[in-house]
């Protein structure tokens, strides 16, 4: 008899979520005392970038830091940005480009992206304002939105060569389901491909020495140094790539238990430190050299690359132009809201407050109206994508106690990942214990 590996979630103990309970459990190593930045709308529960390949359920998450005045790292960084001599920074960019530019027309840099506003902005500037010869690299989304695919094609048609990598969809679906089951993080396998494939292709396949990402994650509260233009290799290199985990599961178990071939995991694995050092490839943040402003990037992408916003408001927020190419985006931001009490409207409003486009009070109202909205617009397609049907997965179908994904199952899984210090059950409804609009 086949042993079930992925057990169905059980109903949570409601007593853990009583509104008046004093001693509350805290998941993911989060700070039990919930605090909000006094400048933007971030909270100290916000997860930051980490060595994602080590992520598993009980691992402590690195989170946003607040100073003694309860000002977050992202707002502090914004203040630093306002004092930078951007003319000098741009001079450094020109020198960097001059050093790497190929006079024979060969590719001399790589810009990873999907054809969203930021990748359009970065690639167009590098090619048509700084005279570089970029190759675009795209790690395919799970399920393209119609407008996301149209923007991808418009990006290429605005004057670029593109290397589109589409992973084995059978494997990608399985890893995404496992990441949802084990980490409540359906975006993790895609993030692996997005962050690890480009350095690997740049150094091992194309022998290109320069890669440009957009803004530094420190602008969103990551705890790294803003003074460094180069992405820290610790985020995408490791001594032994096959010692890592995907979806919280070791590579050995994925191969043995879930019948995934080693070759089908290659695009998800970080590059080995040994191989990367041989290549001398450098990964730079373009946002170090030129000021990065999301709305300015949007208008630039519209003008230069024919970028179009979504025809409808994005679920969980009030915007239409950010992260709109994948139908799983809605689910990803919803799971973030469940685990950390912060949804998409929090991320968007915090950014716009720092850029002085809205006030903090306006941000609070937008969060109250939109944050944590559960979207049904792509629900059917996404649940089909996450289902382990017997025809597609005959070898592993029986490893799942409940292989098919539906709303009832997803709700049970959702409750499993609610930390009691964040959530309570009041009048038979889930509510956050503390919110910025009631703080």
C-alpha cells in the first residue's frame, strides 16, 4: 500500500484564536508584538528576502526592522535616496556600461523580466539611452493573464531579443502545489526560477558578465546595505545546489518520493559558488545608479514599450499596473496576507506613501477597503492547476490524501497557516487582532 506523504489539513482548534486569549502562539518566528511604521503602512511582520532555498515551515523568517522611533528600513532608505547625488551615480553607470559594451554587437548584458513596467523601463533605458546590447530572459509565469502576455509581446516588439524559459509544466505544477501545502507559498518555485536561472545562464551558457535587476530590495525594507550596487551572491549561490530544498522538501526526497528527474529540477536550483566564481559575472541593481520610481517606470513603459495596465482592478488592492502577468498573483498575495497580516494594498500604499503620492491616512483607508480580498476571478483555473489529477500524475496521485484542490480544501489549508498572534475568531468570523486602521 502506498504511504500518504501529503496529509490533508485538519480543522484548527478554535480555542487558540479566542479574542480574549492572552497567551498567544506565534508562527514563523514573527515578533509577537505587532507594530506599524509611523511613516508608511508596513508592519514589523513583513517578511524580507532570505536564502529561500533553505525555507521550511518552522524556519524563522527574517522580517522588517523598525528603529526606536518605529520608522521602518524602507522609509529610512527613502530618506537616504533623497540625498544622493544622482548625477554622480549615473556617471558610474556610464563607466560600467563602457567597460562591458560589445562593439561588435554581441549581447553584453542581461535584463531578466516578464515585460512588466520595471523590466520594460530597465531594458529600454539600457539599450536606447546607454547604448547596451541587452538580452532579455523571461522565466514563464504559471498561467499568463491575457494582458500579461500582450505586454510580454509588446516588450519584445519594442526592439529586443528574448530568451523565454518555460519549465516542465508537470513538474512546475507539482512543486507549486507542494509549496502551497508545506509553506503556503505558491510562488516559491517560480521565484526560484526567476532568481536562480538568470545567473546560471549568464555565466554558464551565454558568458555574459553583466546582469541588471531593477531596484534593490532594501528599498522595500530588506536588511541589506543600500550602498552596494551589486546583489549579494548569498541569495543565488550555494556550495552544493543539491543540498537545498524546494517547497520545504529536500532534493533527494523530491527525486525519490515524487519521481522528479534531477534534470527537471535544474532551473530551480541556485548556481554553485564554485561555478559562479569562475564566471566573474556581476549582478547589479540599476536602481543604484538611477532613481527608481514605480509610477515613473509605468509611464515610461507605456510610452516606449506599449505597456498596458490591467483592464480591471487587481484583487486585494487599488492599482492596475503592478505584477499583473500571472493568474496566480492573486493567490500569492492572499497567502501572504494570511501568514503575515499584510496584503497587496499594504505593499502598494506603503510604496506610494514613501513616494509622497498618497498620505498615510489615505493608505490606511485603502488597506481597510482592499487588503486581504479573496479573489474568485481566476479561482477555477488556479485550482485546476494545483490539482494532482490521476491522469497527469499516475505515479504520485496516491501520495496525496486529497489530491484535488477546491475551495473547501483551500480554506482548511488557509486556516492551518493563520498565526494565533495575528488572527482571532470573533462572531464565527476570522479577524486580524490588530490593524493599522484601528491602531
